[in-house]
């Protein structure tokens, strides 16, 4: 593979929003690394998306649902008290936790389910780790009357019983995946296998900005509503653009959604926070951008966590939603060109931030989002009080109460 | 001449069709692979496909997935697979070997290092399941000068435009996936396969070999009527799985399945 050249690194900010190329490449990353058996399905999806993405009627349907079903726009909230406690930049929270189903995930599932409907596919499938994307998919499937099968690693089914039941209440069929490490990556493998077998009547709703082209671009586009709103709200409420953005990165859909509309704003610094787990030095983390290397998995070239023989290795994070060995290819590209800084937050600091925001602002964040908050605690004090920081509060923490309680030694 | 091209030329002269067995390297354990390859040749294999185990075999069904898991438990990595080919070549310099697997282990080794080692140990072709021709330039640029073929899959859903692209890029033979779905899936419609192969011949002069859904002498013989070669994977690998606790029974079991196919194809 070709690594980015100096010319790439010097690329103008105005070019950053022009990615990917027509075959889904973000610099040397992305692309469509799939078996020939999947090529037809992806070509078909690419055509459907290309024909609808700029279609006013489709856009109107999407906007309508985001407003009336999801409850958008989500507020940009000034965490005044927490900002004062940290003694630096003014922290603003983009409240994706207030969306229907409690996270940014629904922006994408609404978009893809509308595509499924337009493409005449009566069945949708999805992979899920913690269950958030599965719930968001089951939700829109229920609303649109689509048959819904959710693939979930057997280990995650065990760890996330509440979300499994939630999906079943919504009418979805949850399939426990027993292969491999029995987690998110294996659920994605199995969903791909299902899709290749049932492509005639099935639409595969991928939950993050990874996978083969056109998924990284499409999922980013559906989530970019987050950044567009934040940009507009920032101009209205702060009177100018923010100085920095922070978002957590697993696959990276909430981060891409927030970052993308700001990519050309040179004055806005960006930080993507990966799951440091028990610390990079322990090897028990999920931080491919910080501690992995480029490779190919799930249809795209990106940074991965793999051993010296190229086998994908197990990841660890306190938050199941970040527990993934790869990352969206656009993030890989933005790292190499230096537009976004990718950092990590370890489990202990994440828990600390989770508790602090809950106490100080009365907002209980998802453990995923608490990674972004943990880095805000590091960054904000280094900034002036007249500087402004937007943190993507990508999801609410209700789903994590059992995890935190267990750490506190409480069993229900 | 590449051994694959030589073998197809010989088969054509004899009016015979290629029998191409697949096993996963390191399954059920690395020590047995070379012996099993020789056993396959003894029972009539013309070309050997040797799988590189991968942790995330996205295009494979449960049979090959389990084979990968058995091999990986024993630490089988790409470097070992190449060593196995080296060992096999000490006593068999004629039978073509194709490595089949996923891109990440190859990319991690480095395309240049991988290609050099392929040439050194006598690998004749490489089929990377998740590398379509559009993404293949860099690896092919390393393999081609060393006389190692890049082999591609063609599916029932492959469009004519794509078939033309694949035909232009491919070498050795084309691996026609006869069914929708993953490896090890159900039944096979030979009439439909024949129709699709005839349409493919407009785009490529390469031998057309058919895999997916071939499990016994009967299905092998039926496919051999319409194709240039028959690829059999899951039917063999499931024998390894069934006998993983009785390792001495594996080679005879593989021989039985393959000899039956050979006989049915040649009669």
C-alpha cells in the first residue's frame, strides 16, 4: 500500500471534505476489499444511495423524521458549572443523548432504513456490540414495518441482556454469534455472510463509518447532521466557531458526524478519543489509531489491531460500543494528514468523568461519550476561559448503570 | 512456465478436467498439513489450494471458519504456511499450489516479502478472497514479475462489466463461485452453472473452475461436464473436523472422498 506523501500532508483544508474518491478511498484507506460474492450487493447499494442522496424528496423524508421522530435539533448545552470547576475553556455539550433511543446511532439507521424502503427490501439486518445500534435499527424497522434480524456476539448477548430484551420487544430477532471471539467483529462477519446469501430481499444497515464503500461515506453523511447543527448553534450561541471539538472514536460515526462539517474550518482543532482500556502499555485497549497499524478488515483498509501474523486481536474497553479492533477509514486518513489529533482515555479516567458529569451537571453520559469527557478534563484547563470547546455527548448512560453498579460492588 | 498453466495444458491434451482440493493449512494441527497435501495428490488432485488461516474469514461458512480456528489455536501463521509449501516441494516439484486467504496477513508480512517467499518456496498462484481486481495492483505488481499468478473469484451475481475486468486481471484460472452465499452452502444447479460459464467464456480464455456446493462424486462429475475444473473444499474440511480426535483417520477419509470424485470425473 502507498503511504501518504508529503504532498498529501500539505493538502489544503478545502480538499479535506472532498473525500472519498469515486471508489471510496480516503487517501490510501477505505476502498472495497470484499469477496466477489459481495460486489453486486455493494454496487447496487452504491447506485441506490447515489440516486437518492441528492433527491429532494428523500432528503425531505429524512429531515422530517429527524425532526419529528428523533427530536432534532439536539441542543448545544453550555456546561457552565463543569467549565468553572475545570477552570479553563467553556465546555459545550452536543446533546445527542436526548435523541429518541438515546444516542446518535438513530440518525444513521433512519437514513439507511429509508434507503431500504426505497430500494424495496422488506428485511433489514444489522450487527451490534453493546446493542445501541441494534436497538436503533430495531426501532426504525418497527416503525417502517421491516423484518429485522440483529447479529450480536454471544458474549455481548450475555453482557447486554437488557438491550437484547429491548430489541426483542421491538420485534427484532436477535441472533447470538458463536464464532471467533463472539463479539462485535464476529457479529459483523456473520451479518456480511447473511447479506451475501440473502441480498435479494435484504438491506444491511452497518452501524458505523467502517465497512466497504459506500458505507463509510454514507454513514458519515447521515450523521453529519450533528456537525451541521453544532456549527450553526455555535455561531448563534457563542457568536463564532468553537476552538476545539472532542468526540469518542470506536468505529467513529459520532466523531465523523461532528467533525465533517468543520473539516475546512482551519481554526477549529479536533480531538478523537480512543478507548485506552487498561492502558496502551498493557495491550488491553481498543485504540488502533494510537497503537495499531494499517491493514484490511471488514471491507476497508484502515488502522487495525492485529498480531505480527496479521490476525485480528481481541480488544478491551469498559464501553462495549468502542470495543472494536478497527476504525473508520476516514479517521485513518485524517490522522495521517494531521487534521485530527487522536488520543486515548483509560477506563479509570472514563469512569471518573462519567461520575463527575453526572454529579456536576445532572447529565449521565454513556461510557463511550465519557471518553470524550475524560479528554475534555485534560484539554479544558490548558485553554483560556474565553475559548470554547464542543464535546459530542453521543449517548446517554442509562444502559451503563449495571456496568457501573457492578464496579461499585452493587448487584441488582 | 507456471505449474498451473502447465497442468491445464497437460489436462487439455488428455481431455481431462482438473480436480482441485482445498484444505486449511494447520488444520487440525500444523504437523499434519504437508502429509495431507501428499495424500491429496495420491488420490488424484491436479492442483492444491492451501488456505491461509485468518481470524475473520468473512466469506466462509461454518466449516472453513472452524478449520481456521483449529489452525490458529496451534499458532499457524502465514510464515508457517509458506514453510509448509517449502517442505512439500522437497518431494513434489510438479503439483501446482495455490494459496488462498484474506489480505490482512499478507499485508502485514509485506507484499514484497510475501511475493519473494512465494517464488522461493514454489507457490504458483495466490487467491486473496477480499481483494477484488480494482484493489489488486500493488500485490500483483510484486507477484507477477516472479511468475506467481493472481487468481480471482467470479460470482453468479458478477456483472458483465466486472467479468470483463476480472478476465483482464486474472491469471491461472478463474474460480467460479457457483452459489450465492458462503462456502459450504447447499445445493447446486448444474444447468444454471453451465449457462453462466458459457457467458463467462466471452470475457476470458482462462480455465474456468467451479467451487461451492461440490460434495461427492456425482456433483463433481456433473460439474466436470461443463467446467475445466472442480474445486472441493468444505466436503474435505468437514472430514478433518469429524476426525480431529482420530488424526490417523484423516488422510484415509480425505483419500476416500477425493478418489471417488476423481473416478466419477474420469469415467
